[in-house]
C-alpha cells in the first residue's frame, strides 16, 4: 500500500508545507538521508499549538500537538521529495517539549509524533531511535518541536 493510500485510510489530510521561519532548509537530503529541521504543531486552520506543558497543557494535549508536528513534517517531506513513497524508514527523532521545570512526561508527549510515524510507515519502518527533552521555551511559544531523519529508498 502506498503512503498516500495509508494517509487516506487514516483520515489524514496533509496541509500545505509550513513556511520557512528563518535561514534554513526545511528538508535537506544528503547521502540517502532526509534531515528535517525542527517543525512545530501546525493546526489545520492555521496557527500553532502554543503553551507550556505542565502549566497550560497536559501530556495528552501535548501528544496531540506532537501528532500535528508529524503531519506538518510529512507535508514538508512530500513537498521536497515529491512522494512520501520515497521514504524507506524513520531513523531518528529529536523531540523538544516546552515545559515547566517539574514536568517529566516528555516521552509521553513525543509519543504523539512517534505513534503517527508508526501508523504511517509501519511497525518497523515507522519506529526509529528517539530522544525527548524539556525546553524552557520554543520558537513562537510552540508547545512542541520535533526534528527527524529519514532513510530514503535506493
């Protein structure tokens, strides 16, 4: 099954790829790997999910925001690669959570991104190495920011 068909089956509609907010490439392909810059939780109606986990949002709301990050990232990958079917697997994820000092559920928040990738790319190809960190602040007050590396098909 193609990734596009899988997205349709999951009821996921990709938005337009997010606009670049600084001096960087959203996706950079080097030696068969697609590196994504940090993406934020872009909402379907525009704007981003903002707030601090443990103050403004709980872990479930954070996980929902992380899922939106994944959808935005897939839109960027599709825009750069032409087709998500060029992706072999997720290699690595780095998740940053805008959180209060005593918030410790960072992995549960980033699971929103990871679970989406597993649903889209499968039990093996959708699961890679991962780190989840708390941050005192993120760009524009985003609740979550994620960057990832994907292996491309040869």
